[in-house]
């Protein structure tokens, strides 16, 4: 089994908490196994863990990580999502799906180091938008939409329906 990890760099506790939470939720829902957040932020960690407890899966969160240690010890491929990178479709064709993958996403201005260490800088279009959108689209294309079939086996399961809400819950009322 290959592993997909997301490395969130530049998270500022006051400014970026919602966006980083959304990056983590997208990572979990769309097929990643772990998110590394360089800034120590226990609150985000707790929020995501609480989603995992209720909705299932084995998604992991680590905050306060040293990005250089993660990158140095990474044995698989590394991509960096940036509007300056290679076209999404071309980049995906160059990636070996049998290797682990580390996906780097920024917040504020990204230092040149990350552009250099990435095996491929990947653009999701060449317009500036959002790390949340870029990650979602990248994971959808990389997994060939396999994320949709992933079973989370959580305490809460949502049954798709056209109207209203159908929820199966193992939680105590
Ligand atoms: N101004 C920053 C810079 O120049 O590096 C980028 C800020 S942007 C709001 C935050 C992150 O969203 C980027 O670091 C990148 O990971 C992602 N992003 C934004 N637009 C993107 C695009 N078109 N393709 C891929 N990633 C994108």
C-alpha cells in the first residue's frame, strides 16, 4: 500500500486556522493518509482528530514538524502545488502511483527551497486560487477519483439522499 502525505507549510495560527483545517479535511476525504503541519497547533489537531473519531478512517495529523526532517527522510516522490508549476495532467502522467507521495502546499509566500526540492512543481491552472482547491483537484486526478469509494467505517455514516438528511449513527444519543 502506498502512502499519500500532505505537508502544510507557513500556517499562521491566527490567520490560517480555517484554511489549514480545510486543507486537512480535504486531505482526509480525498485519499491522503496523513497531514504534517509545520506550525505547532494543538487546536487544529484536536478538531481533525474529533472528525476522525466521528466519521472514521485512520487519517493522522502531526503539527510542529520540521519540514526539512520530513523531506530528508521521505523515500517517495515529492510534489509542490504552485500556480507556476507543470500542467496538472502532464505532471500526473510523470508520477509513479506505486511510490509514496508527499504533496507540499503553501500559505503565504513559499521560499525557493520548496520549488527546488520538489520532484515536480505542479500547477492546477495558472491562476492564483487556493491550496484547498488545488489539493482537492490534485488528489482527485492523482487517485483517478478512487477516493469516492473509500470506506471510512465511522460512528457516523451519511446515506446519500436527494432530500433531507439520512444519517446512521453508532453514537449514544
Ligand atoms: N502568494 C503565494 C506565493 O506566491 O507562493 C501563494 C499563496 S496561495 C493563497 C497558497 C497556496 O495555494 C500556494 O502555496 C499553493 O500551494 C496553492 N495554490 C494556489 N493557486 C494554485 C494553483 N493555481 N495551482 C497550484 N497550487 C495553487
